[in-house]
């Protein structure tokens, strides 16, 4: 009886954390909007370095070093590609948030799952039932209708977000590493790329002393705002059905679209 109650509690907690993580990722657009006085390059730089610091500490404290030992050259290559995709995705999302393009961000994350499905069918010949295919086509048709009916959309924004996020999530399916270890490899690689780019191309990364007072305090939350929702997702992954996880993922674009409606009204 106690084991049954524990199982139900874990299941309920996983559902809650998965839903909350997607909501936090969506609402974080307002956080980035609040840092509009800082250049997107600087925001990405702080997001990468602070995320790497948090993940390194997390892996050390919770003794997840054994997962890092599973790394092979192929896995490192996969996660390096994934890290470049997520960097472009982060940059596009932050840029869109700063400029108030919440609807475009929401559309991007709505379209991303369809991009992943298309990749699975065309490249890996994954099977899909008629009902699922019909449901996907109906949903995609509604999204396309929304795009057509909306005026003055920045089409490049949702195309980049959907493409990079769709490719990123699909690559993550190909690796046996857990999300925390995978994210650590990706952020370490991005930190190295950032250091090389800063030295080689003199990237205009601002120092905290150059920020306005409110931004000077907010910027230090960049790592937590990015990593905490992803850690929530890593906990819930595997503890609830994939179909339910997929449904809960729609909370992210729904939140972004809601933010778009509220900010415009």
C-alpha cells in the first residue's frame, strides 16, 4: 500500500514539475524582456557561463559523475551539434523576448514538434498511426491558419526557433546520456566556444559595472532561469508517459501566446 502511494505521489509530482517547467520557460520571456537594455550577445554569454557553473555544481553535489564516464567521441560530437543549435535557439528566443515578439516565439515552439515528427519519418522511417497523422495534420493546419490570419509577423523568428528546437530535441533522443549530463557537456562546449570567440573576434560582451542598476541584479539569475526548468524536465522524464509529456509541452507555446495577448492589450 505504501509503495502504491509513493508511486502515485511520484507520478503526480512528475506531472506537476513537467507542467511547471514548461510554464516557467514560457514566462521567462518577460525576464529577458526586462533586460532589454543589455545586448543579446551579452545575455547569451551570461546565460551560457552561469548555466555551466550551476550544472557543474549540481553534478558534483549529486554525484552524477558516473554518467559522464559514458561519453564517447560520437556522443561528444552529437552534444556539440546540439549545443550550437540550442545557442541559436536561445539567441533567437532572447532577441524575440527583448523586442516583444512573444507570438512569434510561441508559434516557433508550436511548430517544433511537427519538425521533429517530419525528421523521424523521413530520415529514420519511424512509423506513425493514421489517427496520429490526422491529428498532427489538423493541428498543423490550425497553426498555419493562425499564421496567415496574423498581420506583421516576423516570419524568420518562428522559423529559426522551430527549426533549431526541433533539431535539438531530436538529437537529444539519439543520445543515452541523461539530460543533466548532456546539458553539462553542451554548456562546457559553448563556454569554450564563447571564450575562443571573445578572444578571436573581440565580442562586445558587457561587464556588470556597465549595466543599469536593476539589470546588474537581474543578470545573475540568467543561469537559474535557464537551468531550473530543464532540471525539472530531467526529473519528470521517464516517470510519466511520453504522450502526456508531449501534451504538457504545449504549455510553453500557450504561455508565450498568452503573454503576447496580455502585453499587447
